[in-house]
């Protein structure tokens, strides 16, 4: 006769926190290896949410301000491609991108 497994109530939140911290450690390692533009793009995706438009004038101006250099659409596309390669950003459709994992937004809120 099989026995049903029951999670102890106290260990589940503790294990969830430990898993989150392990996952966030990956973000801690990735962040300093990113270029200022890649960081700026992630910040913009998070701040704009579903309204994010990567190549509009407001986004290009925000990237330029954060990266400390003039950013054009081709630069932003290159940064987005890199972030997609790292598994941080997903392309939803032409011109629409989002975080691959929403916990990255939580990580940024905790770290910055």
C-alpha cells in the first residue's frame, strides 16, 4: 500500500526561499558581466512591462541615458539578442519582448 507524501508545513517556505536564493545567485553572477546597454534594456523591460516597446524614441532615450552613450535601434537589437541568448528575455512577436522569468524583476527590486 502506497503512502501519501505530505510536505511538512514549515519546510516548504524555507525550501522555496533557498531555491529562490540559489536561482538569484545566477542573476548576481550575470549582472556584472552585462554591458551597460544590456542592463539598461533589462531595466526598461521591467519598468515598462506590457507597454515595453524596444525601439521607440522613449526607450532609445532611456537606454542612452542609462548606458551613457547614444543608442540606436541596431544597438538595442544587439543587446536584446544577447539577453535572449542568455535566456533572460523572450521574443513574443516582432517588436515585443518580455522577461523569460518574472523573478528577475523581483531580484532587481531586492538588489537595487
